[in-house]
C-alpha cells in the first residue's frame, strides 16, 4: 500500500513523453502490438490448453484459480515487477498459485529474453533484411544518455529526502483520492466491481501513476538525476522480497502444465 505506489511514481516521473512521441506512430503501433499480444495471448492460451489438458486450467478455484495467477504474468510482461504485484493485489491472487506463476514468468521470460538478446546483437542485419529504419530509436537512446549525463550528480541527504518526499507525497494524495472514489462508486455503481473499480487498491495505483505522469512534464522529472528510479527500484526489491518470503516456489511441480500455457502465450505474443 505504500512502497508499490511510491516506486511506480518514482519510476514514472522521469519518463520523457515528448521524446517518445517524436518516435512517431510506428513506434506506438509496435508498442501496442506487443501489449495486445500479451493481452489476448493469455486467454487464447487458456482456451487452447483447456481443450487438451483441462486439468491444468481447472485444477483449482477461488484465490488459487489459474486465471487469477495468469493476470500477474500479464502485469509482469507488460509493465514489469511493480505491475505484477499490482495485479496480485487487485485480483486477490493466492500465494500458492502466485508462487507457481512467478516461476513460469521467470523461466518463460528468460527464454524469450535470450532470443531478444541474440536479435539485438544482429539488429543491423535484421533491419537491413526488413528494410527497417531504426534511426529514431538510436537518436532517442543518445538523447536519454546525454540528458542523464547533464542532470546526474552524487545525491546528498537533502536530495534523497526530496525524492522520498515527492514519492510518498504522491502516494499520500493517491490514498486520499482512493478513499473517496472507491466507496463512492461502491455506493452508486456497485456493478462496476466486476472491473475492479470499487477497489481502493486499483484507484491507489491508478492515481499514483497518473499524478506521476503529469509531474513528468514539470521540472520534477530532474529528480532522476539524484536517483528517483534507483530508489523506486529498491522499493520494488523490498516489496518482492516480502512477498517471496511467503511463497513456495516448488508449488510449480503441482501443475507443471502451466509452462505449456506460458510457452503458447509467448508464442502468440
């Protein structure tokens, strides 16, 4: 409730949306295509597997239902560890199925990462073969490196407190808003609960992200120079460690067929 929204805020506040916009519509289409591949890949993988191995999909219910666990993989593959934890909370994912899903996530994602790393090493040959122009991406990478070099400095105590104040300040505002919005929707539009819109945690994450995106257009984006994303990353590590202490990674052996869902899902992506 505190470290996750703060880490999301600190990781988001340094994003340069203007520079991303300059990449053009092709980059946006590429990003959306990748995300859609993850969004539709999960349900399609479940549908396919349920026909041939129904026990893999329907072997548990309630908090340990497979679909709940897969929502955390979707969060991880689209937005990383912070989003994975957010999905765990929003969809009330049990610790047992979450343990199995983390194992599937790590193994499948690392297999795919190996493919991506190999591809990045021969990207010039691939671009030439596909007649692709990736110069805009190279320009953005150079711009980011130049910008970071301009603003980075060794932070002192005052700098660190400033980063923490902004991060936890955004979280405080998000808590305040969530405590008003969620009950209001619950009282007036209770049917929206099917979309998690009556969940305080959903609004906590939504508001902290939205506020941070807004502040990324201000001078607060320069907090990256004194370690905003570094502190945000530390918070995620602390958060994931506390979750990991309740997990049993060997639970994946109770349902190894989950790896099949993962591989089909990544193939669709």
